C-alpha cells in the first residue's frame, strides 16, 4: 500500500495551499474534502501535475503532487 503526505501552507491573508504528495494518478483528489474539512474552507482552485494523468502503478516510485488553494472561513 502506498502512503502519501498532505502539506499545508497557511498565508497571513488566510489563504491555504495544500500539496498532496505520494499518491499516483487521480487518487489524490479523494483528499480534497479532507483538506476542506480540516481548514473549514472550500476549494477555489486546483492544479494537477502530469503525474495526475498517469495510471497508478503498484510498487513503483510514482508520485503525485496536487496543489489546492482553499478559501478559509472567517
């Protein structure tokens, strides 16, 4: 089973960027609702890398990074 990381960047203006690393293919998108729940916000923009469009390969070093900007609640 592969493992991944979620990295959050919180900016002074309340903007949050989440980077999901280590999940191949489109599997990273299932973490977007979790990130939204954690920060109490909603996704306003997503950027996918070329790895997003590759098939997940079991046992490989494939990785996926997705950066999601989340509008925090105030």
